[in-house]
C-alpha cells in the first residue's frame, strides 16, 4: 500500500508540469494563427488607430513570453478570455458544452468495454473455430471503419430509412432520460465500434495466453466450474488492455469532437468548429486546452487503476 501511494503521488505530482507544457504548446501554436484579434473584436469598420489601441490595451504587442505568463495568470483564475462579439466568457461556453462531450465519451467507453470483453472472451473460448474466425473478421472491419463514416451510415440506416432514431440534436437527461438516450445511441455506437474492435483483439490475445497457463489446467482438472475459471482468467487478462485504455479514452475524446458535428450535438466539437470558422482564437484555445487537460487527467486515473490491478509494477 505504501508503494502504491508513493507511485500515485509521483503521477499526480507530474500533472502540473504536464499542464504547463500543454498550455505552452496550445498558446504558441495559436500565436501563429493569421487571425487578427483586433479585427474580430472591433469589426471591419474599425480604423487602424482603433486596432492599434486595442492591441496595446490587450497586451498583443508584448513579447511572447510576457503574453504566455499573462495567459498562465488568467488560467490560474479560470479566465480563458472572451469570445468574439457578442462577447461571452469562454469558460461559460465550455462549462455549458463540456458535460455533453463527457457524456458521449464515457457512454462510448462503456459500450466499447462491454463489446470488447464479450467479443474477446468469445473469441478466446472458441479459439480457431468458426466463432473465433467470425470475431477476427468483425474486429478487423471494426478497426478499419472510421467513426465519422460509421456515423453517416448509422444516420442513413436508422434515422433516415427506418426512423428509429433522430438524425441529430440533443435532449437533456434532466428533461427526458429516454429522449437523451435516443439522441446519444447512434453517436455512442459510432465512437465505440472502432475502439471496441481494437480492445477486443487485445482481450482475446491476453485471454488465449492466460488459458494456456498451468493454473488454468490445474483448475479445470480439479473440476472448478467453467464460469469461475473464466472469471479468474479474465481478471488477469484485462491487465494488458488496461494499459492502452487511457489512449483509447483520448481517441474517444477527440473522436467525440467530430461525431458531435455530424450529429449536431452542442458539445466541445461545436465550440471548436464555431471558433475555427469564426476566427475566435480565445474560444479555440480554451476548448483545445480543456480537452487536452481532460485527456491528461484520464490517463493519470488509468495509470492509478493499472497500479491497483497489477501489484508487480509497484516494485518498479
């Protein structure tokens, strides 16, 4: 337990350093944007003198390091700036949009885990037989299918042809849980299938390796029920897929941005699209930074889970 706490504190202590690095990268990249903040804020009719006064008042003429430290100071106070007119605090826009992106991400993650475990166990239990061959074909197809293309196919089949689900839009779960679930099913499936296919292959490989171990043959020889053997094997086999789970969550977060645009969901994807098309540097900067920090936090949590399920690494 002491070793676990030591390693956990080490992971958490690195987070501020990594957040500073993420903030620096996002800030520097967006400084090379051709968008003129003064033009966006004041409009086309602004005179050169007015734009120069705006740049001076907002520190746009300061050296890059000065602007970066000013940005960090604002970030410590949860101030991500203002959107282009009509001006709104960027943090307010993110606060309204980020919960939906989290809902979509973790609904897709839950579905991906269920499909991956079920498919991987089935493939390992029927190794080299027709269920395993079918699993391999489906998993290869799932890995190859881009989530945005799958989303378009799902809209075509289940929204336009059969009208089982809506083509897009969002219903708040506080207003109608069934309506929320209806609007989230197709986006979640679009996100989950490629991740589930990739994870399922890892689960199958790990399950096959565990099933060939001596303790499994001993348990089977002693007449231990099959479901107990599978449960023990699965617990050991999931250690390997867990190591890549943090990366997959990052894929889901980034994929959610695209899927939200396809299904017209008012999440972070819509904010990024609005910021890019409107030349709103502050909005793009705030949304990208928020997603990057969320990805970092999720990876730290996955690292801690990995330490819990794999005691051997605690000695490293």
